[in-house]
C-alpha cells in the first residue's frame, strides 16, 4: 500500500484533547454493553499489511513486535458521526477516513472493552462508501497463542522460529483493527513483510514479491496474495516459516503440507497428504459444491493450543495431530489424524462457505463438522465399527457430563452473552459432541438422501453468507415436504428445537409389561420424593428399537408418556426389547424390572444376539442410572454376569471404566469389596486376557488397524495387573526387562503406561534408575509424562522420597511435565509417604508447584476420610501450610470428600453383598 492520498481528513494526536477522549470513552462504554457492534457500517474489503520483526539470527525469547496497516472499505448503513470497530492490544497512529465528508475528527481506544472509536466532524451518509486508513503496532507472544504468535523449536539441530496466527473466535482484533464478528464478512488483500530466508503463507496463493528496506537499511521481502473470497475475520490466516513441504494435486488444485524439515525428510507428513485430497473430493461429490479456493496449505506447528484450525486455504495443526511417526504404527494416531483432518476439511463447507450468524450457534460449524468426520472415516474405512467409535469418541463423554439442571443448551440466546470470554467458553463438549449427536439423531429418523439433499440446499442458499439455526431447519423441512415416504409428528424445527434450546437430555423408561413409556429429565443424583429445580421442557423423542434382535418401525414419544402395545413382552424366554437402536438417540434408556431381567437373561443365554453397540449401551446406561439413583446398583451388576463370554474388548473397557478405578487399587485392599471383586472379575476376565496376552507375545502387529483394541488395551492390562493376575505381572516384568536389555525395543504403545508402572513397582532401584536415565535423555513431552508417572509407581519409600526431593529441588533433574508430589500421593504406598514429605517440605513444594496444587493433594490424601475426627486431623495437618481464607476452603473441601466417601462406602457395601451372592 502506498501513502494516503490528500483527500479526506486525518486525526493527529495533537487534536485528541482530554475532554474529547473522555467523551469518546463514555460513548464507547455505552455502545458496547451489548457486546455487538452497532449496525452503522458494513465492511466490504480489507487491504491488510502485516510486518512481524522476526529475523533468523535474532530469535525472540518471549515476544516480538509487529506493525501493520489496514485500509478498510465500508458502506455506511445508518447515518453516524461515530465509528466503532474492534481493536485490542494495538497502538494506533494517525487514523484517517477517506470519503465525502468534511475534515475534523478525534479518536480514542476503549482498551478494556476491545473497541476503538473515531469521532467525526459530521455524519457519514447512508449508502456511501468510505475507506478507513489505520496504522497500528502490537505484540506477538510465544506463550500466548492467540492472534499472532510464534513457536521456537529445534530442526536439523538448530533453533528456529515460526510465526502463525489464530483468530477464532475474537482474536483478529489482537492483530489488526477490524469488524470482528462472523456475520461481517468481507474480502481481503493480504500483504506480509518478512525476512528473505522465510516463506510467507496466507489464505490465498502468492500473487507476487518485491523488496523493502527498513530504516536501518535491512532488506525485507514483501509477499502479496490474491484476493480472498467473502469471509469473516476469524478465518484470516498467515504463517511465516523456515519449513519444507510435500505436495500433490487433487482435481487441479494444489495441496501442500508444511512442517519441520526433519519431519518432511522422514516422511511424517505423507499420511496426512495422501488422505487430504480424497477427503476434499468426497465432500465435493457429496454436496455437489466445489471447494472454491485454488489451493490448500496445511501447516504443522510445534505447539498449537487449539489443536487444529480450519482457516480457509491455510489450515493450522499442532504437529502431534498431523505428523505420523514410524513408531506410531501401534497407536490410534492414524485414526486420530484422519478424524482431525476430516473435521477441518468439513469446515471448508460448514463454517467457511456457510458461517453461523453469531457465536450462539457455533454448533452449526463445529457440530456438523464433527458429525461428518465420522461419515468421512467410515467411507474410506468401511470395516471400522462406526457406531462403537462414535460412542467411544463422542457420545460417552458428553452424556457423562450433560444433565438437566446445570448444562447449557447447544443453541444459546444471543442476549445471554455479556462477555467476550463467554464466546470462548462455547468451544466445549456441548458444541462439538452434543452438536454432532444432534446431527446424527436427525439423520437417524430421515434417510441419507433426505439428509444430504437438505444440507445441499442449505449450503447453496447461504454460500459466502451467514445462517441461523432456523435456516438449517427450514431447509430440512423443505426436503421433508418434497416427499411423502417419511412422516414426522411435528415440524423439523419443533422436533430439533426441543433438543437444542434446552440443556440436558431425557431418560426414557419402558414398562415392558404394559408397553407404557415415559420421559423425564436426567439429573445428577436424582433424589426420591424431593422437588428438584424446575425443568419444565419435554423432548420430541425418536424411538428406534429392536425386539428379539429384529429392528422395528420408528415410533415417537412426543409427550411425557405414551403407551406402545407392540413393546409388551410375553413370558417367553426369548422375548426382549431394547430401545435406542445403534444409540442414535441422545438419551438414556431405563426399563422396569422385567425389562432388565429379560435383557439379562438374553445376555447369559446368547450375548451375541445383542449387537456390540447395545452391549456397550446397556453397561453405560445401567451404571449411569444406578449412580444417579434411577435404578439399583444390583440391576447394573446383573448385566455383568455373562462377561466370561464377552470377547469384545471395547465392552470390557466400558465395564472396567465403571467398576475398576485407580482408587479401588489404592484404597480398598484391606476392605471387604476388593477381594470379592478381584475374584469375580478375574474369573470372567481371564479368557479375554488370554487372547490379548497371546497377541502381545506372538504377533502384536495385527493390532495396528484394530482401533477399538488400541484404545481399550490399557484398561484391560491395568485391571489384570491391578488384580495381581500372575500372567500380567510376569508379562510386565518380561517386557520391561526386554527393554532394559535392548533400549531399541519398543514396548507396545497401547500398554506402555501399564508395563512401565508395573516394571517399576515390581523392580528395584536398578529399574528406577534405568527409567530416570531414559527420561533425562528424552525430549518428547508425551513420553516424558509417561516416564514421570511410572517412576511414582515404586513401592520403595526411600525411592519415592528421593524422587520427590529431586522434583522440588530441581537437582539433579527437573521434572516439568507433571506434579511429582501428586503422582506419588495417588498410589497406595505413596499417599502416606507424600503426606510426611509435605509436612517437612511444604515451603519448597508450594514454591515449586504453587498453593493451588494443595487442593489436589487434599483430595488425593483425604480420599479415604469418613469421620469428623479424620477431618480435624487433616485440618491440623494442613493448618501450618495455609492462610486463614485457605483453611476455610480446605474445611469445606474435606467435608465434601467425607460425604462422598460415606456415600461410596454404602455403595461398596451393597456391591460386596451382591458379589457374595453371585461369585
């Protein structure tokens, strides 16, 4: 961009009088209370220039400066003498406005409110075009990866740096003054000034390069890029790097993956490159809408807090989620990369091409992209168990957190937003997982043709524009109205609003004797005969179901209760009903006693008659319902009797997640339940243990494409060794010793944490010192975390004391990956050792980990308390370490722990009694 012309007017610091600044600040405060820009101006185009001062020979330590210019073309929509746009952490010089108006204006920035204001001498005219000319400067940080930031890393033995951006949701204002709202789309001409040894990337292909000198005579490269499509500010992207790349062409469009030179040379980017093009082609064909940009760059950043970002034309990834290392063959890494790449490419349609109007409906971006990542994976890997993977990765997590009283709705009301931080909080489990579950449920009561047809229509209608949730429902309704095969009990909007406009989900209860079905909100800790806070809503519930293994026609529960005579069961042993086919509905299912009894009998008679996804569902629903007082714990336990015949490891994973925790092994070995549960589970677990132990010993490579085994083996081995299964302990010693004798040997990744822990627990200081040496010579963070936790598994007090001393003194080693005191305190032996260590070293522990760590330690050390006397003893223990306000907080925390422990003890007593009867 050249110098500003002589037309228009300029605002200098000299005319920014104190009174004017105060008036502008007051006006600013009044204007931004609603968190939204006033509808006075419509941005049309940005000419944006950014100049980060990064030199390869002067790598920054914590921050660096950048400067820039933004010329923003706007259309005046409503007459105003006041301009308001976003700006945060930026210093501005000589803002100017060009257009049909008279000179005279003042400017002020509302730093705390993330806005800047320009006061003009006269009102802008509606319908006229103006250009805002803004020069600015600001900071880029290494540790704060928002807006413009940088990573310092090692490549080919040298320290280097890469600059990147992250603008979503509201960080574009940290990089350049702008209209930083998703509905205020515009086109962008982007120019990046950078050191000649670096490559500059942005949303569009490079247009040209030139040279510029700074005031010191140093030469910089000026890279310009083609004009972007109409898009929001949060998709603006840039990177400046000293990377290599691999590339391919898909349907005439170039795809490049950029990464550290070492990573490119060893082929780590090849897997991602090879799947990216086919995913683009699949979605183009599915929606019959071509990807509109001429290229796609994907860059692997050494550290990226947001995992991945879908910027149009320049996708950002944390390198750990994009690059496949040779040692990753026995991990779920390949599937993980496939999921995340699919998700981000899905955003090129859901989010980039069609954008939600405001952040309250961010699920239209994230939920739909999350849903389609599973469709994409299934298309390319049809052998993968789609329903079980969706349950494990998505549904299980969100159902365990969602409940009627406290959870937010997927779609929020716009007026409920008062702080920018509330927008950031929307990128959560409910947006991604529940949003994906909403799309999956919608698909389940339509069909593929209708579902895809409606989305095509939606995408075509709102391309390069913005949409509300109601717009999506309207296009589904149009698809429904154009056919007669599928009939719904209400409009799509009525059905889906009942799920997206209220938090929580229902529990559907079926009485198989009468066929009566009811719905009620799911609460955490339902209390009988006690009035709970009001949750007046009901859901319009699609009920897909099976009877005796045969799929039945869809029915709807569109009120609080309804009778379905076809769901009654007879006295026949083979008569049983399961609701929520393939777990496509977002709800939990309960049955009367007869319903549970019939299912349990079928499991004991022939478990394979019930599909794997429903064996998972039955365990998950039953234990969740029992924990929250909807059914008795004995009803859930009855479902485990058949487990000796269960050969699906993912089902065992779910069983163990509900019955076996680390607290079980560290807290109750001297109590009633542990020996009973040990005997009960080992009797049933041994057959599947034998299957996988043989695989580990004989041909572990066969597991590399078994995703469910890869994510489940850790819990199977942890339970087997935790229950002292001799073969598990022997295998742990065997594999650990094999690793010691030959460090090039790789312990199978899925069970590595367990083998490391028990290798240390069963060994001596020789094994511990060996692992410490491996730790100190390892740079990869994930591996260091594994090693650090494993070293806390020792059963020798002197080793654990030495370990904690190393941790707080930093000598001779520094353990930065985990809180060593917490790790030691979490074990059976370590709890008491850590407690004594805290007494003698509290000041050093507090200095090393901060007083906040104490609250975690309170929970760990106090997890067995059950009396007020024990609370008093722990209070006295902690009293010398705390200030008065902290003592009050600690007392409340200990009281909560006691109450939880008393409740848990009652439950454990009931489990023990059931185990005695069912051994």
